[in-house]
C-alpha cells in the first residue's frame, strides 16, 4: 500500500486532521493522524495492518508489541498479517533486545541512529512494563540500572554505552 493510499484511508475516516498541533514532543505540526478514528473501521484496520506487515516482513519479526493502549488494534492486525504472536513476556523482550543490540551496535559496524532507536524503544517497553518509576529514581537517584532487565556487565562487550 502506498503512502498516498494510507493517507486516503485516514482522510476517508476523518482521521487526518489539519490545523496547528503542538505535539507531546513540543514540536508543532500542520497535520495530525488520529489513529483511533481510522482504526474504528475494521476494513481500514485490516488494510493498515497488512501495510505495516508488508514493510516489516523483511525484518523477520517473531512478535509484535503494542505498548500503548491505542496501539493494540493496529498491533493485532500487523501481527495477524505477519503470522506472529501479538505479545511477548519480559524475558523474550530482553533476549530480542540483546540480539538486536549485538547486531546493530556501532562498535560492530551498526548504524548509531538505529541502535539509539532500538535502545529507546526497549527502555520505553520496560518502563511501561514496570510502571511509574519511584520518586527517588525520578529525582535522579537510580535504585536500578537505567536500562532495566540488563545488567551492565552483561553488555560490556558492546563497548561504551552511555546509560544516561
């Protein structure tokens, strides 16, 4: 499915909003995609899940994680199209992170941007799994490693990783 076809689905469902939007990142945008509006239509959700799967198939996914409540529907459709599980336990996430980190770390010829994206995604999944951080951690006095489930000594062979 082309980008234009995807945008057409958002337009048809009223999910492509135009105006001035302040994003949660603090950035501004003239457009906003309201996924809940397009995903309420099963045929559109099916088509978008297929589109995601067609782009992600070459990655060899074995599971699709939908960390946000709004991501459950599209995650389920993408997982269905890929023929993989829709959730994973923390140990499976940890194993996948380690495998991908070893593959994409800049010290072994990986792309630094892709590695950072992987690291941020893993940290977010772990944070959502663990729930809110205790006040002592939020104030900067960590009571555990900054990347939960990962003992820094286990990834020392990745080179110097900035854990901050």
